């Protein structure tokens, strides 16, 4: 966890509910993108990521948050595995896998980790990694970068409608996207 903070731009302290922004790391990321954004635009993305993607989603879903994330994992397993091994999710992998430079070898190691852990070894750790991947994927792609996507609201509404419709009490009610928007 400490190594993630070396590059993290911000984080939500789940115990206190406070959001922390690490300004020094935002400057470093902007420099790496060389002309693809300003520190101010990166700060806005980081705020969206933390406030909407982490804090806001937790507050909005309340006790259903874990169920929502676990369902997202189940429905998006292949995409999340790809994100973990080839995308920005690499930062959240164990160092032993993250340090593998060849993408195919990294995927093999990640798959082996899953099989080993599903065979009984450290299954809680594997589930924790999957959970973090899903949280970060949602925060990055729907909150942070979704701010630039004019269709993001419609996609979130559809996801929420599907989630609400999966709750037994609402399953056969035919919830529409218009009802969710209200």
C-alpha cells in the first residue's frame, strides 16, 4: 500500500470519509503526459475520481456498495483482468506480478495467482485485489474520464437501472431509465 501512495494522486480514507489529494504527484503525472493536459485539468480529473468514483458511489449505494462492486466483478471479469494486467490497474497488483515486463508472462502469473488462490490459498487476498480493481476501474472510467464523455450520464443510468432491477423487490417492476433519472 505504501508503494501505491508514492504515485497516487489522491485517495479516500474509508475510516474517516476524508479525501486526500497529493499535489506533488499530480504535477509528476502531468509532466509524464507532456502537453496532454495541465495540472489544473489533471486536478479536476483526480477530484472526480475520488469524489464521484469512490466517495460518492459509496455514499449513494450505502449498504449495497459491496454487492454492486461484486456484481460488477462477476459481469466484467474478462475486462477487469485485462485492466489489471495491461491497463492502469497494474499499479494495484502484487509487486511480484507488477514487476513482470512481458505482458503475456504477467497475464500468466496473474492467472496462476487466481488459480492458486481459488484452490484455497489466500482467497481473501485475491478477492481484495479483484475488488480494488473494480473500484479503480469504475472511478477511472466512469467518474474521472467520464467527465469528458457526453454519454456518461446515460450509461450510469442504465447501469443503475440494471442494478435496481436485480433487487428481488424491484425485479418484476419494469424499471425504466426515465424513472431512474428522476
